[in-house]
């Protein structure tokens, strides 16, 4: 009986680690549920309560996710235990959900030394609180451009997740699982983390070295090395576009060959494809930042606002100013 008594004493001596999930309005359900389920399964596989969690949020009553489901909160934004881990869960319109109360509370808890994570778009919230300055971080790829424009002191990566000291960020979706598996492995060993992954039918555990987006060939459904190389060059040079002739030369082709390649696989010219990439970035910046339309135009390689507006209207059937006005109207509802 002596070994069992010692084991019991050891268990009770170390309290379960508590995670405080702060749910922002319109948070993404997947990033939250993936994290919680990882903790729940860890408890089950260990046959003891290694982890606990509570749901927190502004007002402390209820909150809705982007899928419309409503959640009952356990606590308001109260003072937490010093060993709690704060997990901010973001989703769509994270800028509107990042209120002054949330920011002030987050800064106060961070000053007390708590670990803070931003799941999915909540990296924006953590950065807005000034908690990612001088640190590496990641965010969902759709918010990448706007984040870069607003937070120059953050070293933004395209990783699935990033842990930098007592700050953690994820790219969204299933990347919450990857972060939680790392935490579980650090706390209780790789064997338990692998058991949790098996229960989740999660066969490809990713590290912070893995990138969040699919490769160019997978995204466009075409496996042609030179086409992929040109598209990667386009995506990396939005602010200062490269001419088709230079793109063609860099991959050892003539301009005419490049034109035929794009027509055959993508049913559009290189110039048109490049324009669509630039306009897509412009739309993200208009919807997700407070940048002026002129600055958005410059950031996307347009020399004049009038040319930008003309191209934008031809593609989206609305002007940049009306697009932003419609977005503001949706947020105010």
C-alpha cells in the first residue's frame, strides 16, 4: 500500500493546470473546441485531472461564436490565479471584438506574469494590447497583411503556431491542436501527447516550423514548377509588382511562353492573375484595417487612387470607399 499512498500524495500535491478561455464575440468555434478537447482527452488518457478550464468573457454571462451557437460563461474578466494560462479565442471582426475593457484586463493580467495565447485571429488582440512587441507570432493567413501593416514591432511568421516566451499564437483552425499537443508534451511527456493525437485521429502532428497555408500547386490544383515559382514571386511582390517579362526571364521562359502557361492552366493572363492577387490584398486591408484608401492603394502597387478605384470596381463591382462603408454598416448592426 505504501507506493499507492506516495502516488496519491504526489497527485494531490500538484494542482491541475487551469486554462482560462476568453471568448471574444463571434469567436471561431473550431479553434476553441480543438483546444478544449485536447485537454479533456489528456485528462482521460492520464486517468486524472491534469487540466481544468473555465470560460470567461466581457460581461460574464453569454457569448456567441461565429456559427451562431451561444455559450454560457463561467466568469467575467476577473483577476486570475498567477499560474493560470489565458487563451484568447478570436474569430471574424476581431477588431470590433477587441474592446477597451478586454485590452485593459489583458494588460493587467500580463503584468502579473500570466502566460497569454491568441488563438486564430486573437493574435490581433494580444498585439493590440502591446504584448507581442519584439516577439515572434502568427495569425490566420487571411489577416496576415493587415497585421503586418498595423504591428511593425511584431515579427510575424506564417507558422502554424508560435511560442515565444510566455506568449503563444496560433494560425486558427486545427492549429490549436498542435499548440495543445506541444503544451501537453512539455508538461507530461511525448507519450501522453501522442495518445491524445491518436484519440483525435490526428495523424500529422505539426511543429512551429510548419507553415499554415497549402503549397501553391495544391491551392491552384496545378503541379507545374515554373508556374508555381512565378505565382510565389507575385505573392511576395504585391507592393512593387514585377513585370511579366521579368517574371518570365527569372524562370527561364519567354514572355509569350509565360502567357501560354497561364492561359492553359489558369485561363487568364499573368497580368490579370497578378491584378487579382493585388486586389484581394487590397480588399483584406480595406475590411480589416483603418488604413486610408490611398495607403491601401500604395500598399498594393497602385500608383494612383483613381486607377486603384477603377480596377477595384471592375473586379468587385463596387468602389473601395463603398466597400469600406458597407463593412462599417455591417459592424454597427
